[in-house]
């Protein structure tokens, strides 16, 4: 599987653009690292949760 819009900044990585190989490499390592895609997803999720909390606080005030 190939991903032409790979967000990873390590363009010299042999797995760059190959999502399946990247996930396999990261998830089978001893440190269980997240891929760059997964980090971006978590960041977006935290931001959405933070915005939801802010809007809830404004509604209560």
C-alpha cells in the first residue's frame, strides 16, 4: 500500500509512503512507538476534546 501524501518528515526512511510497512515497524518495536499519522490523529482528537470542554464551560457560565 502506498501513500503519496505521507505526513512523515523522514523522507529518507525506506518505509516513507508505505503505511502498512510503517505501522508494522512501529508496532512491533520494543518501544511500541506511534506512527506520525497516529500522532496527528491523537493531536486532533485532543484538540477537539479541549474545544468541546471550552464550549461546555461557556454554556454553563
